[in-house]
C-alpha cells in the first residue's frame, strides 16, 4: 500500500543521520556506521523516516511495526478523504419552468451532498446562433431556482455543444 518504500539498515545512503532511539529519545546526529551499530545492539532496524531533512532522520524500531503503522495512517487518510463528483444537468433553450424547477431541486440535493454540478445549456440547430446575452439569461433561469447556497466555481463558457457553468456549495 505504501507508495514510497522506506530505506532500512544498509539501504540508507546518507553519511550522517539524526537518529531517534527505540524509546523515542533523540540520539543526535551520528555517522551511518554508528547508527547501524546502535540499531544492532537494540536488536531492531534503522529506518529512514525523513530522507529529505538535512541531515536525514532515521528511527530505531521494528520494521514490521513501522510498515503496519504507515499502512494504518494511509487507510485513515483514505477513509477521511471524500471524492468530489461532478454531476451534470442539461437544459435547452425551450425547457419549461416546471422542468427547470425539478432540475433545480435535484441540483440542490447534489449540492447538500457536496458535489459540484455542471449545468449545460444544450444548443441545437438555430439556437446556436442566438444572442449570447439571451442564452446566458436562459442558463441563469435554473440558477435562480436553486434553494441551496452555492458559488460559481467555473464561469459560463461557450463550448461546441452550447454554454456551460460549474457550481459548488458555498
């Protein structure tokens, strides 16, 4: 599950390390050889926990316990993260008020769930060549009916199939 493999014992390339002992005590900056000797005396592994630090930080502990703790952290982070989905609603120039109200109700539900919504004003035939202000007014008709608080994440853009905008919860 771990994407970055931690270097242990003789895989560590740094010449000096800031070493943290098995009990969590700071042993200071030691040459790699001395750090490996300390780990061997404790009967544990030397694990490079922060390779980017100056000097790199290594900890003396059991590698199996380290892997277990890292996997547990990653699972918790994955459980807490929520993927934001983009839902799409299509309307046309001639969509009636009742249909717009139903679509606005669905948009409000999706906003409470935390999703982003892409609203497309689908243009067919002659409606592609209508006045842009008129088309934007048609798109805003559905925005007025939304009951939840929202903000426009992506302003209205003209695409090959019509106008579209993206909104999200405020």
